[in-house]
C-alpha cells in the first residue's frame, strides 16, 4: 500500500531494535486470535497480545449491545486475522505440513468440546441433522444447526475462515513473496469483484468465498509485517493509502445502508468491512514498525486473554445467553430487584463476563491439552511465562 523507501532512514531506533529482537525470537506456540493462543511465554509480542485481548473484549461488547458503530471503532475480526497472518508466516519457516497439522490440532479439540454441548442441546430440543453434521467435526464449511441455538453456533464462521487461511497459507506466502506490495494491494480485488461483478453462490460455498475475500488483505498484511515489507514503506504513503481505504469503506457503509438491512454495521457489509479493516489494521501494524510500540507483556489479564482466546471466543455467546434467565431469577429476590440495575444491558454485560470467567476456569484446560501443555486452571504463572 505504498512505495518502498530507499532505506531504513525513516525508521526510529526503537523500531529497528524491535525488528532485530523479533528476528531472534523463538517460534510462538500458537496462532493469533480465537483459533489458538497459548500462555504467553517469554519473547511474545506484548503489543500484539494487547490488540488480541482488546479485540476479544470488543467482540463480547458488540454481541451484548449490538452497536453498529463498534466495528468502526475497532474492527476486531480484521485485527485478529492480521495478527494470525503474522504468526502463520513466522511459523512457515518450518515445514508447511508440520505447521498446518499443529494449527489444526490446536483448533479442533476446543471446538469439539464446545460443539458437544451445543449439538447435544440442539438434539434435545428436537433438531434433526443431516449428513452436513460432518462440519461439526472439521468446520471447512458452516456447520448446520437449529434456529433455536443460532446465536451460539453462528460464530463458527471465524473458525471456518481461519482454517481455510491456514490451509492456503503455504501457497499464499509463495505468491506474496513474488511481489509483496502488488499482491497486497490486489488482495482487495476479490471482494470488489464479489460486490460489483459476480454474485457468489448461496450456501456454504458463497459464505466461505465472501469471508475469505473480505479478510484476505488483513491476512496478507500479517505476512507483510513478518517479512519486513511493511516497515520499509514510506510513512506518508502508508498514511495516505490507509486513510483512503478507511474513507472508501466508511463511505460505502454509510451510503449503502438500504442494501444491507438499513444499517452501516460492517459485519453486514463485506466490501465496507474489507476496506475499513484494511486501513485500520495497516495503521495499527505500521505504528508498531515505525514507532516501536510495545504492550504490557507482564500483564496477567492480557496473558489469560491470549492463553484462553479460543475458550473466550467460543463460549462467550453461551455466557450471554445464560445471563438472561439468570437475571430473570434475580427479579425474584426483593433486594436484588430494588438495588440492582436488572434492566440494564450493562448489568447483563457484567454478568456475561462473570460467566465467561467461569467457562475459562471450567473449559480452558482443553486448550492446554490441544497444545500439548500441562493443563492449568488459570494460565499466567511461572510455567506459562517459560512456555511450558
């Protein structure tokens, strides 16, 4: 998204030191985002870990309040795909098959464990599955489900998209290295084609193609960060290109509300989502390269969010669903009815996080098992920092 500089003269000393340190860091234990995140060992990137934690908080916030503007304030999914792309490119210094096998191993057991409860609940409530239930084993397509539990299972689209990006990454990285900046810019073309020139088919194939096209730029931007391409770009070129992408994405979202259910919500608008996320995530990643930004690498809270990212993402909707009948029971207690803001969504938000914390304690150990680590009740101790 811009021209190459003639050298590293514009880089700050902090940025150069950051890149030098990153070059010698050990391979992290898992990819970014809900697809898998280990306990942060020494050498993890605190800035990226902080972004991932903020992204997860924003996801829960959006699913609680439904604010259409939340995606513009912080496009969580674009951020998580960008971070995952960075770690995937770093991992591919090892044999591709080994990397893919490791990613899939870390993803599927937490998904199966969560899916066991969701599928069982749907069956008890009269759901009759067909052969498509195989997508609950390997989510290469959207798994089927009943309307009764849609709020719980509709979030699997992220895992499906992540899995496809993981499988395609060896090829994508080869293509990217042929001409990094050109490939990065052209990665926005598919979503434009799907919007203006070709209507994707209905069903699983169309959904998968649309999501891959929407977040392809962010995934490749992660490649650009790891390969050092992003840090070699001129600040002015990056700023202009990023602001142009933000402007186009924002304009398209606002100007085409009628075509997307009367809302400017980026989650309903692939083209707007793609361009807004492209501009936003580029600025976040370039800021790290140019200014050498760091995050709170010793924060226990950030450590827990990253080590239990899969658990938080998968179980947060169930927590919000269960918060409703739980709060209904509070109305039966006179003191609660008088002194607690039971009608407030903020109260439900707080109860939801308490339940999420419970799921982290009860179910988070599955992530440790999937990553072949010693299961722990709550990550972040000395063993976790050492990468155990």
